[in-house]
C-alpha cells in the first residue's frame, strides 16, 4: 500500500472554528497533506491572522464567516460557496465551547448556548454540506467529540451531555449518509493544551492530576490530532463509518 492513499491534493476542506486551537491545527495539518482550506470563525481579525499564516506556508486558503448556530446563515454560506467557488469535499465540525459550573447551579442560558454551539452546529453545518456531497456521491465529515463523549468529571455535566450527543449524531449521520458514499466519523481528543483549556493548563493541581490519570503522563499537543484527521479525511478510511477515534493518551483505556 502506498502513502498516496493519505494524499489530500485536489480536495477542499471546511473546518469550523478554525482561527485558533484544534481547528487551526487541523486546518494546517490538512493543508500540509495537500488540501485547499476553508477557514471559518466569527472573530474577523483572528480569522485573517490564521489565513495569513497558512498562506505564508503555501496553502490555498478561503475564509467563510458564518455563525454555526444559525441554520439559515449556515445554509446560505455553504450554498453560496459551493456555487461560487466549488465543492466542499471534507467537513470538520470543530466549533465548540465550554462552561464550567457545578450542575445544581448551572445557568439555563449557558446550557442552551452549549447545546447550540456543540450539538446544533454539527447538525446545521453537517446537513448543509452533506446535501451537496449526496449529489456527488462522495464526501468526508469529521465531527470533533471529546473524552467526555465516554467519560464525565465534576463541573461539566452539560458539556459531557453535548459531546455524548456528538458521538451519537455521528453514528446517525453514518447510518443515513453512508449509502451516498459519505464517510462520517468523529475524533475524540483527550486533554489538549488549547485556549479552551487555558484555565486548566494554568492550574498546577489539575495538571498534576491529569499527568497521573493519563497513561501518557502529559497534556496532548494539538499537532498530535493531525494524523487522525488526515486518515479520516483521506481515501485511507473509505470503509470507516460511524466511528469515534479517541486520541487521548490512553485516558479512556485506564482506570
């Protein structure tokens, strides 16, 4: 078998929430594998900076600003891009948020924001892109889940619920769309050093606990997610569907 099976040359990838953190790392990684990149985010300056960095590294980059929680806005943005620029061959649903509060005091409005950002967005963007993929009888959809798809820890019960939903929505996407040549899978990162986890990374007690809890003994680096993304985005995974791939240093494998 040749490594060309992982080559993404000629493919175009849309990554939501890709101005920083995991989303940007995956955009950069797919660009390195040959893909044309479509960055998405709501912070204009951050998106511009991310695009400039990738372009300076030789990538072909587009920017598509839309609110992933707004169904009509998502549909208009995706349809307009497909019409004016060309097909989205790969979608990574990465946009997400966190809110840490004990469950009995968790604000209802924060719960609703988590549902919209972490779950509804996967539906909105996934459906908008899949409708075009169905017509072409091919496509790759990768949803970003979490170790909290399988596990829970204090203070983030609603987040855990949303990531459990992402795992099951991924299975549902595969069940409905595999017949159209679309591969729908998820990557479940463990604890990675990202802006979303900045407070935890700065917490020496938590970092010490994490090092003991994780067989690998450390936080993950976002670049360590790239291999899984390239695999699921490429021809190497044509018979992989509805799967959640944990990239977590072994935390879900151990007690």
